[in-house]
C-alpha cells in the first residue's frame, strides 16, 4: 500500500504556516453545511408525519436519505479522485442549495413525490461532498497534523448534531417547515462561498509533483482492490462496519423505549446528549491518543455499556437512562468513527482517497439501513427491543475484539500496521 510520506515541498510548508488557508476555512464551510443538514434532517420527517399521519411515509423519508449514498458511492469516489476536489465541493454545495429551493416548492404543494425525489438527490450530491472534504485534508495536512485536525472536525460534527435538531424544531414550531428548509439552503450557500476563499492546495491531488492548480491528470483511474489495502485498514473498516450493522438502529430502539416511559420529547434531548458525548469523545480521546485500534475497541466497549443502560433502564430512572445512553452512545460512536478516519487518512494514498472515503460512506449507510430494518424487527418479534439491542452491542464488541486484537498493542504508523 503506497503512502504519501514524502517530505512536503517548500510551497506546502509555506501553506502549512497559514492554518486558515490549510484547513480552518474548510472547517467552517463544512460546519455550515452540516448544521443545515441537521436542521432539516429531523424537521422534514416530522413534517411528513404531521401531513400524512403515516409512519410508513415517515420511514420512507429516512430511507431516501441513506440509499442514494450507497448507490452513488462508486461514482462519487471517482469524481473526487478524477477532478479538482475544491471545485467538486463548491459545486456540490451550490447544487444542494438549488435542490433545497425546489424542495421548498414541493413542501408548499404538499407533494410527497417531490419531497422524496429531492431528498434523495440531496443525499446523492452530498455523497461526493463528504469524501471531497477528506481528500482535501489529505492534500493539505502533514501526518503530524492529521489526528488533531480530524478531532476538531469531529467536534464540529458533534456540535452540529446537538444544535441542528434543536434549531430545526424551533424553526418548525415558530415559522413552519419552510423556516428549517430556508436555513438549510442558506447554510449551503454560506458553505460554498467560504470554500471559494480557499487557495488551491500546493501539493496537488496526485502528490507533490502535481501542478499547483489542483488539476488532476486525465489518466485512467486504477480500480480499487480490497487485497491492496493494508491489513490494519481492512480490519478497522470491518470493525466500523460491524458497529453500524449491529448498533446503527440504536436511536430507533432508544426512542421506542423512551416513548413508553418519558415520551417522545426525549428525542431532541437524546440527540443533543449524543452530540455532547461526541464532542467530549473527540476532544478528550480522539485528539489526545494515537493508538487507533485501542480507541476503536474502547468505543465499542462504551457503546455496549450504552446498550446495557438502555436494556436495564426502568420507569424509576428512565430520564437517567436518556442521559446515559445519549452521552455514552455519542462518545463511543465518535471514538470509532474518529479513530477510523485517522487510519483511513494515514493508510490511503492521495490517488485513491476520494474513492476510499466514498466507499466507506456507502458501506456504512448500507449497513445502517440494514440495521434500521433488522434490529427493530427482531425487537418487535420478541416484544423486547432493548434486550435485542443489548445482545447486538455485545456481539459487536466480540467482533471488534476479534478483528483488532492483533493491533491493540501496536501503535498506528503512517499508513502501515
């Protein structure tokens, strides 16, 4: 597996002295894009539920947010690796802003077809924006900078996860669903404008010898091969996939349990606490510790503890369970996702980074969709959803231990194990 471990050229070192042009503007642009998504992500399904009264229609709204990412992942990765990554990100933000405008028209007409189609297109376009951000970080950061900068990106993700649903709920209650949609549209515009302030990466998309304009040679992209990836990356990818397969439905089952005790109001509180846990895990663990396999395993253990808190919660301490499951779930999630991102950044070469992250996002959405169907279904069949989730958390911990055991005592190197 090749890595980008060469000494950065003089131009790259000069650029590294200006973190605003290196990554901070990108951090702000990504933050605007994310907060708009979270403002809309909860508000739109709740609007569909209020208009139709159908849980099936509401479920379809969630489904159209995951399946397009799975289907578009191969094309999105090739676009990111083939073309100017900064231009791809700006174009995605602009297209998404236009799509939200169409979505507003569909909401005014109460057309579910328009809502479903535009929601799917938003996720399809976004499937290229996310790997484009990671690819730009690969171009702009030295190996020593990668982990702390990624931790900051994960902290911002946690903040948007916490604030977005609350802002969306407030706008929906005060103005209506259109208020949340306009906020999302504005966030895409702001994100694109901020990204335009970034200078092109001096290292280029293909390494130090690439031209400073970030244009990539129109050469044929070699296909990705699983066997060509480093053993550590393969095991880490499978461990993360296991988490989303077994615990991707944690939110659904948690809300089902809370609905019987504290009520649906726990949804916003739970989401906010998850974001707080995400921020804490990013700053206290991902940013500080460099033994990624151990961080991932610990995240799986914490997630198992969160499922245990949910399974053994009772009427007498149900709000305590909301707090514990939210904080522990968010902390465990970011420890897995953040440490995995560090491994991907270190182990994937610049030439394939876009396809790697697009493949990762598509794979995780596929497993999360399967989890949304399988785990709640088993909970319905057994009439005990929380214990089903408890078993899923323990199984995930066992699988993660088996996958990462050879690396738990090894320090992650620059693209090797």
